[in-house]
């Protein structure tokens, strides 16, 4: 390996610094050269020993030949009046020490100048860049004999170079391999083996700060705090310049609860960096300085660019910069950037569990499948990887699988019995199991050794909030902020909790403070951007509800929102026995932009698939404007969400997710048979093949479902569970279960008390599911043929001859015939499908296909009948209702047109055709009030013929005697169409009417005379 010989002219190296990497060994080599009487003898003869310091890289994963640098070899001796006992180096303004000697009056001999020129002779071994740090103590002065002749210098140096290079080649590689092996032990979780191996190396006087670093880290991992502190202390004595050891020592001291020592170590690092900031520029040290900058709340971008990215560029093969950058991205909720970092890092370090874990965290929202694979990879490398195990605990708690979570916590505590996060998770489980004493005890254990750790209360509160315990969660965040008032994660979480509790003023204030403390956090940035958007909303309010929505949407259906919510309150609050406190209001926010809804609800945009979310007395929902491509019935959504208000309030947010969702979906169906979910062929197959979830584990079905289908089935199965429990034990039993949950009983205990023992319940529920699945279209042949075998029409016809009621074969045949334009032939299989399975309204259903076929065949009566049958079963059928509106208009069926308009407005109140149909139907039926309302809404939507709409609205207003409003509308009509004669006539009539009213008020006796005179004059 290349060597590195220090230039110690004047006691100060010409080149300061060291290699990028984290382990350096110094060795002393005895050079075999002798100078008797000042004469130079053959190189083969033994000469007086000269000590040379050799610097070599000792084997981190970053080891490459390019990391090596040679430093020129110089002297500290009695040249030109300089004493060989001088200890302090001269101050240099130049990197060439010879010039400083000249400034101090020192004259270099020819031999000295030859030695300085040696830099050029060794440069082939060097990386051609200066290295920034000094290591070790100055070399001992060389014997004066070395200076006795030019030839002596020319002979000695190549000898030393060759001898030391050979020595490094023989010994350095062995040390490097050992250090690499120790790192691999640490990454694999073999902490005890790592401790023994590093202790042996240290006992053999192996040089390099990495040896005590690895040993202390392994000791910390297994909670051997005293030995770890002793290891760091011994390391600092030997490597007095090391800020990495001191930074690790600070962490150990914090974990042990020694705040005084932790503060001392931090101050030592700051003092060293302030005094010798030119030293600390290798990758690992820049990371330490960056972490200290974060601790001091330095601007995140500056930390990233000036510390972590610079560290990565200095040594791309060092893992520390990648880990620091990735964690910084995760902390600021920039998952995309974090994913890019971890992907790139894993190309260099594929066997690093920390990097795999980081990748899993970056992908957990956008790509759950890949995130799971990354987590598995981390645990495969290190089965005891504590961050990965704790994340699994986190997910199991979300799935309400507390016993499994406890088993993993035991595994974590088997590695480190003092791990704070493990005890914090135990406190969460105790709270969710209504064990307040255990909750307090476990929290105390988490803080027992480091009571100033704000992450404990932050973690407990965060998990409680994720289980909708926002009030309890907010209390823990306040505790965290009492420990550290600038702990940004607690500020963000508390802001979110307050907003979900309806305490908006303080919530938005705290979100602003969190943003000021961490302006690069994506979550708080998005939240404050959303705040500005919400300020543009209008608020509709009554004694029970506060509705915020877009101003245009409020004009279109805001009143209907309040009406529906009050209907839901009257129905559901009475049914379940909820009484709200006087003055309490439920806040409902309806967002026209799906990303705004996602930010308000989840903190991040691009979270799709949710129509609405309830937090208790706060509901957030997507408006129909955000669902134009995939419309859904907004009335069903708000009914569903208000049902959550009821169940969450009754249970004090202690209801498991499956029961909460199940009741809401069940109550949708009770309110309207076209709402909610129905049995489908795929659901039927899922149940009969036994792929559904057990009743006792239903909440887990909502956690990381493999697909959107699995999530939808979780909602449906939960609704069936509620239907089963209600039908079997009555509505009163369901109310009692909710009361037990409010008292803190676990769901399975409550079901056992109020319904039946859990084993019996599960067996009966399985039988209920099977019966419901088997009852779906009992006349259908549900055997699923191989579609590939039925591609040929003849084969399909033969199959249908043997299986005339095959659902899948009939579907295949109808699709083929309609695609080919054989509409007459398609009628028979479509009608058969409808008769066999009349409830089938999913995509490809026979109703929509039959309507299209009838229209092609010009059979309007049949088309109308099949569409009316379809919309009686399907709540979201916009195309079908639009077509029916056309048919009813042509036929003059105004009451039916009114019903079609109502169905359309329940799905998409922003649809102009729906308001046009509603207005026309009302006008034709002389329902003036309804006509005015429909026309006013239509005017908001920029209709195709605004003059006509304003004129019709003016006419309706005039018919009700609202002449001033009518006059304003007719003027708007004339603005759009100045030659609109009917509008002119109406305006004249309104003027006459107004004049008559004025005259009558001024002279009632003459009113009968003056009115005709005005009319004649006009």
C-alpha cells in the first residue's frame, strides 16, 4: 500500500488532515541504514536506525488506493540555530515549510533542500490533493548524522520508502480485513462478537479511532453503558483529537441519563471544531458536525449542502453521509428524496440493514410492497435490527394485534433491555388495553435513564393519535414540549391533534411555529399552504354544524349539505343514544382539490382512495369536484362520516376500526338501499375460499392491504359483522358494546359480555358469511371456466350448451357479441344474465349493456324501462340518469325528470345538465320556489345560454312578487343579449309594477286612477 510520511519541519506537518475513511493506524518502522563517521556505505549494509512514521489506511469499507496520500518527509533538528528541543511549531502562511524556516532566519543546507524536493519523487504514490487533517504527535527528531551529505539523503529516503511500503503491504491489509469483519459483525447484530474482537484489537495496540468506536457502539447496542463510556474515555485519551468518539460518548451518556457528561462531550466537540476547524473535514466528521448543526436548529438546507452532501462527495463509499442525508429527508417528510438517497447508497452498501430500513421508511406510503421487501432485507441481514423490529411493533399496534406486538417487544428488550422506544410502545398498548397503571409504569421505564428524552412522549402521543385518541395524544405532545420546547416533531403532531380536535386557532398557530423551526418540512409547509386555501372557503353554520366549502360549491349545494347532516343527526344520534353538549358543533370541511383533502387529513398530498375521514367532531371530505372521473354519492359519504361522529363520541374514540367502519357502512344501507356495499361475485369467491379475516382480527384487514380490493372487502366484511351482531343480539346489545368500549373494555371482552363467547361468535359469523355468499344469485352456475379455452366461438357455444347458466361464460358471450355489433344476438344472453343475477350492477353489468343495445336497435321504451330498473339499484349511475333525463324531457314526464335530476345532484351537484333538468321540471309543474332555486344554481355554473337562464329566473321571481330581484335578473339577461325582446317586455312590466307600487304608497286613494293612466302613457 502507499505510504504517508509526515513533514514535521518546525514541528508542524506541511500537509494537514487525513484520508476520507474512519480508521488510521500509525506504525513505527526501524530503517536499516548506517552512517559510520559520516561516510555513506552500501545500502545492503546495516546503518543506524532512523525512525519514520508510516501512515496507512486500516481497512474501512471505503478503502481504495485513491484514498492514499503521501506527506513529504521533513525534520525537526538544530539547523540554522533552531533548537532540537523546540516543541511548538512555527506559524505558517505557506504550505511549504522551507519558506517559514527562511523567514525565521534559518538557512537550509543543500541536503535540506534535497529533502524538500523529495515530495516530487514520491508523488506517484499519492492522491494529488491536499488532505486536511493532522494526526498523532510530532515525530522524534532524526539523528544529525542523516544530514552529513547529499548522497546520504539520496540513499536513505528510497530505502525508507521501499521498506515501509513493504511493511504496510504485509501488515496493513490484515488490519483492514479485521476492521471490516468487526463492522460486519456490528451490522449483522453480532454485538457480543464485535465487542470481543475489537477489545482484542485494542489490547494489541491497534491504531485507529474506529476500534473503540465499534466497541463502544456494540456495547451501547446491548445497553452496557458503563463499559461503553469506559471504551470512549480510553479512546479519547489515545485519540485526543477525535470528535467522533466524543459525539458517540454524548449519546451513550444521554442513554445512561448522565446529562452532565453529555453536555461536556458536546462542548468538547464544539471547542475542538472551533479551534481546529481545518482538521475536521473527512466524511464521518462532517456528518458529526452536521448532526450538531441540526441539534442547534441550523437551516436544514445548509446542513444538507454544507455538511452531508459535502461528506458524501468527499467519500461516496462511506455509509455515514448517506444515512444522514436519508434521515434528514425522512425527518422533513420528503419521502421521494429519501428513496433516491437510499437507492443510491444501497448500490455501494447492499448488506447494510440501516440503509434497507431507511428505504422501507421512504417507500411505506408510495410503494408498500417494495417497502415490505426492504424491511425483510434489513431483518435478513440482522434479525435483531432494532429499528426494523420496532417498526413491525408499530404496524402490529395499528392492526390491534397487541399480543404479537408484545412478543416483538420482548425480542427488542432481549437485545437492549433499556430501549426507550420499546417501553414507549408498551405504554401505548397499556393505554389501548385500558391499563392506566401499566401505561404510567412503562412510560416511567422508558424515561428511567434519560428523563430529558422528548421522543418518548412524542412517540406515545403519536400512536394514540393514530388510534383517534387525539385528546390523550395531545397531552403527551405537551409533555414532550415541556422537556424540549423546540422539539419540532412534537410541535407538528400537537398542531395536527389540535386541528383534529377542532381547536383551530391554536392548531394553526402551532403549525406556523413548527414551520418557522423547520421551514423545509414538507408536511407543515403543505399544511400552511392549505391554511391559505381554507381562508377562501365560506362557512355555513347552524346550531349543530359548521360547514366550510368552496364558495361556488356552497351556492350549489351547501344548503343540501346542512339539511342532510341534520337528518343524519336526527336518525343516528337517536338510534345509538348520543346527546351532544349544548353549543357543541361538528365541523365539516369539503375540499374541491383531492390533494388539499389529503394534506388536511393525512398531512401529505397524493393520498388517494378516500372519500371522507372523521376525527370525532371534525369531518373532512372530498367534494364531487375532485371525483369527476370516478363519481360517488356525496350524500352517502356524509351520512357515513356522521355515523363515525356518533360512534367515536359514544366510545370516547375507543372503538376498533372494523367496528367503526362496519357500523357506518351498515347504516348507509339502512338509510338507502342503493348506498353502501353489496355482495359481488368476487366477494362471494373470497368468502367461500376462506380468504376472509376472522372476526377477532378484522382491524388488521385495514392495515397494509395487498390491494384496493382487499381494503374494500374489509369495509364490506365489517358491515356484514355489524349486520350479523345486530340481527343476532339486537340494537340494544350494540349500544351496550359501545358503552363498554367507552368504559375502556377491549372489544373482544365487550362482545363476550353483550353477545356471546368469542369462539362461538366467530363460528356463527363464518356460517353467516358462507350463507350470505351462497345466497347470491342461487340460479347461477358459478364454476369459473378457463377463459383461454373459450376464445373460439364454437367452443364457447358448446360450453354454454352444457352450462347454460354459467355467469362467466354468459359475460364472455355478451361482451363478444356487443363488441362485434351483433346487438340482436346479444339480447338473449343479456336478459338471461339479468334474470339470473338481478343485483349485479358492477362494471359490465347487463343493465347498461342492455340499454346500449336497445338504443342501437331504436327501442326507446325498452331502453327507458331497463335504465329505470338500473338506477333503482345503483346510487352512482350518472350516465344512466343523464340518458333518462333526455328521455323524460322528450316525453314530457316532468315528475320523472325531477327524480332523475335529484339522483344526478346527489352524485354531482356541479353538473349543469342536472340543474337544467331540475329547473325545467319545476317550471313545468309550476313549482316556483324549486324553479327559482334550480335556476339560481344554474346561473352560477356559467350556463350555455345565460340570458335565457336569467330571464327565466326573473320570470319566476316576478311570479312570486319579488320584483326587485326580478329586475336585477332581467337586467343581467339584457347584458348578455341586449335585443332580447321578451326580457324588454318583462322589464317594462316590472317598471310599471314598481311605479304603481310607489304611487299607491304615496296616494292610496288615487291608485285606481293613476295606474291605468301610467299604463296608457307607456
